[in-house]
């Protein structure tokens, strides 16, 4: 199970993680919390489904939200940084995207931006997922777990 791999990788490296989730609305944090030992590595999470909460809770700049929108690479990066800083974690993960059924702000259904903020900097990955709302949301969580494990292990 990928979430078990993440908890194991974080535990082995003595690192912690926090999330700021929009389209996944807490699914990533819930997936991590479902694994025994998660309490040692999961600091917490922010559910920032509404655009104003991306700013108010996660610290995404108003300029970014105005110019780039809530579904953008810059927003995902700032979500990840905000999760890391506001929850006091070694790693922050930001997820924003369009689960459908309709496009949003000019972004096609299945467009997801995954932000990772860690001890050595930040990265953003653009994903193109397909399926219904649930499938897209679960796919975003799986991608986040996979990429975070890769980053922790130095790959």
C-alpha cells in the first residue's frame, strides 16, 4: 500500500508531513492517518476547498489567486509551503485541481497541480488525470504519495 510506504519512509528519515488540500478535501491526510504509526509523522492538514481559505489558512498570496487562479502551479507551490510552515512539518504537500464534471477557470477536468515543499526547496508537478470525480481525486492522492516517497528517498 503506497501510504504505508510513505509512513515508513518518513519514519525512517525522522521527518514529518502536512497537507493543504483543495480538490482532495483531506483525502491525502486521511490516507496517511489510516496507517499505523502515522501519528509520529503526520503533523496535520488544511482543507482549503474554498478559494478564500487558500489565502486565509494556507497563506497563498492574493496576487497569485487573482493572477493565476486557484488551480495553478504557483497556487500548489504556495499551498505546499503554507502547509509546511503553518503546521511545522518537514514536508508540505499542496493539491489543487479540477475533479469535474465541468472545467474550472479555463482548466480542463483532470488537471491537477501537486506542490511539494521540503527541506531543500519546492517542486510542482502537473498531472493530467482521467475518470470521474472520485477517480481523479484518488489519483491525485496516489500521485502525491508516490512523489513524496520519491522525494524523501532522494529519487
